[in-house]
C-alpha cells in the first residue's frame, strides 16, 4: 500500500479489508465474478419486486426482474475483471447483497 | 473516453476464451440445433407429408365441446382448455383446481384426444393436467431437435437450467467480445487471410462474430429468459413476493381481474368465436381456454402464434363467454399493456424469428449459421493458439468429433425416425438413431489418427447421409416431388433441396481440399 493509501485507511478502517482483497486480485475476481455475482443476481430477482414500480398492468415489478436476470448475471461476471484492484467491486457486491437481503426481509414482512 | 486498460483487455480475452471454451461443446450443440429448429414446422411437414394434416380448429368445435362436456363430472365443466396438440390432434381438457398432497394445487380433470378431422375420440384419461403422449409422426423429428436445443435432452427443470447457464456464458462471451474488439466496424469487412494460420482463424472468428453480434445478444438474452423464466424466475419471485405460492404468483401475472357474476348462462358459440379470432388475428389459435363456463362472467381466450396481421408478438384475444362478443386483445401478462407485458411478449417472437413467416425465419437461419461458425471458429482459434500444449492437443480430437459428429447424430436421428415409421414407435426410433450414430462417431473418434483425418471422415459421412435422406424419405412412404408440387407441399421440396445442396457443397469442398493437399504433397516430393 502507498503512503496515501495508509492515510486513507486510518480515516476509513473498512478500507483495510478492501486493501486485503486487493492484495489477492485473482482470488477476489474469482469470488466476485463467481459465487458473489450469482448470489447477487438471484437476490436482485428476489428483491426487485419490492422496489420496482408496479406499472399499468400491475406486473412490471414481477416480470422485469426475471427479464433482466440473465443480463444482470452476465454483467456481474464481467465487471470484476475490469479494474486492476477488484476489492472495491467485491465490497460493492457484498454491500448490494446486504441491501437486497434487507429489502427482501422488509418486503416479506409487509406481504405476510 | 478511455477504454479498458491493456491489462484489463488481457483479462477480458481470457474470460472471453474461457467462457466460450469451458462449455463450448454444449454451446455449439445448442446453437446448431437452434439454427436447425428455425425450420421446425417445415421439418415436421417434410418428415410426414403423407399424412393429411388438417388443422383441428379448421372444423367446427362447438358441438364437440358440448358433447364431451355432457360426459364429464359437473365439477370439471367450468374450466376447459381446447388445444392444437403437438401430435396434430385436438386436445380438450375439462378440469378443476384441486389440492394434491405433496404437489400443491394442480389442474385435475378429464383429458380427451380427438382426431383433428372427425373429432372421434382417440384417447381419454382422467388425472392431473394433460400428460398423454400419443405417437406423433408429424412432429416427432422436429420436437426431438427442439428438445435437444431447449433442454439438451435433460428432463425437467435441469435441462432448462443447463441451457440457461449456457445462454449466460454466451452473453458473457458477447460482452467481453465487444469490449476487446476495438475495431468492430473495420472487422465487418475483413477478409480471411489464407494458410490456416492463427491470424486466418482470428479473421474468420472476428468476421463471423461481428456480423452475428446483435443476433447473438438477442438470442442469448431471449433464450436465457425462456429457459429461466418459469424454471427459476417465477419460483423465486413467488417465494419473495407471494410467500412461496407459485400458483398465486402465476395467477397474478397471467390472469386479469374481472367483475364476478355467478348467474348461470349458456356458453357462447365457440365456432363464431373462432371465426372472429381468425378474422382479427389472421391465424388459427394454438390454444383456446374457457374460464368459468356456465356463468355470466365466463371468458373465452384464444392464444395465437407469433406474427399474424402484421404483428410481431402473438395475439391473446378475450371474448365474453356468454355472448361471444370480442372484448379486447389481452396482454400476455398483466391486466393492461405496460413495459413489462410488452417486453415479455417480444421474447418469444424475437427468439424463434417466426413473426413474419418464412422471410423472417430465413434471416434467423442465416444469422444462426453465422453464429454457429462464430462458436466453432472461436474454439478453433483457442486450440490453434495452444497446439503445443499436449492437453489442449488432445482436446482438438474431441472438438473435431463434436463439430462434425453432432450433425452426423442429427442425421442419424432422422434415419431412426424414417426407419421406425414402418414400426410405428417413432419416438424411440428417433432417439435410437441419434444414439447409434453417436456410438459410431465415438468409435471413429477412437480409431482416428489425427483430428484432421477424423473431421474428413465425419464430414464425408455427414454429406452422404444427408444426400441419402430424401431417398430414405421416399422409400418409407413419403410423397414424391411430383405429388408435393401438385398438392402444394412446398416444405418437402425445400428440405429435400437443402439436404441435396448441403451434401453437394460439403462433398465438393472436401474434394477441393483433398486435391490441394495432394498438390502440396506432389510439390514437396
């Protein structure tokens, strides 16, 4: 890590974790593009019905996540390959998964 | 705007290669059979032209439905499904929703299969949803090819998952291909450099891929949706938004709300409804459903094939079940037209290319062929770059066996189909033909000394087998070209001509290559 990175880590301690992931970029890419990407795509399909607008036909929030699932999964496989340091992508994936889980729990709580 | 860095490009090339390589054999199988499936209707007509195929909805059906309705228990009379079955017969299913222990709510009722012309009963059965399988001469071969394309012959949801995952890998290959190709427009007009070198293969792969690029995205996207929509998407959405109740989720998506009116009323004249549906959509429906028959709020819905009266998507026409009055063109999903319903309605026509008759399917066939070349040339390029590696060198043999072996096996399935027509069990015959020819390919692969020799043998075998297919068709009772012309069965002429043209092209190409190799050998000596 550079000196600038060290000072940033002091301010934001969670960056230490991202730096740790960046130290093993190959492994991080595999985890992000593989299991994390798949879980995120599945959870997107499950959580978007609770967040998307219903639409005039009353089904947009149900069908659009299913329609977008293949494209989303494919993009989530490609994205971790692009940056030199993929730790940030992995952090974004994990963060999004957590948000999606919250959306699902809140949505299920509301519908039960 | 800066593109990906050089390091990122290297990683993208690696992902592009691996996503295409790991599953390339299966991807090739799906793409090749998908291309052949474009002509499924023509293959069905060609493979059993002798039988007089009458559209079951071309005959009056109202009296038949009423006659059968009187024979079934009263509980089954409210919901009726009248269908143009896959074997060409007329299927009428009277049912009710019933809780089955361990299987949830199912359609339980009495199912009739009727002769499409006389409407006499061919088979009847009472049970859960119609699963009767009648030996289908007319559609067996084409359905075999479609099943291979859509499920790789793997039964149930697993087959759909497999092809869905393949679709995602194809999407990944396309996305990475776009990112690594910096000169897409220039590659549209590149010519292949001679010599069978790495650059030659790169030119071939680039050219085929760039021309089929929009089509690849379209097919991979729509195909993956069709694989995952009901097998994975709907159950997950149902689990998340409907507490796991798939029936409720399905009803919410497909069944529009209506004003309840349980007052008794006679069912409208189905023949009049059918005539109106034909007038509005320009085609016979493939399915007619009657919802809540015998009530004032009954609905009759006709589901049509893609295309028809200039529309890309299929029509779903809704009629009043008591008066027969046309109510509206119902969206495929949802209560009213919306972004979601329009997107879902476009998936099937864009995947099958059947929205504008033979013209659109000819385009889909041509682009599917280019896509197949793209998959094959990509794999050839990958293997050429690694020909010094002994592991990848052994893969060349396997790849040669699949590239020419699969067409041989498809041709074998057609042989099995025609030979079993005489024995009547065409379903087993088609599968047996496929597997026996697969075994022959396996034996030849094990005996071949080099991939080049194996390709040569299999290509010649495929060319001769395809050349003899029209002869076998004639010998097993198929109509002659004269009869086909007289009776306007143009599908026979089309598929026979395609078989002959394909065989001639392959044999001539092989001869030219053999001569070139011989000349090179003579020069060397």
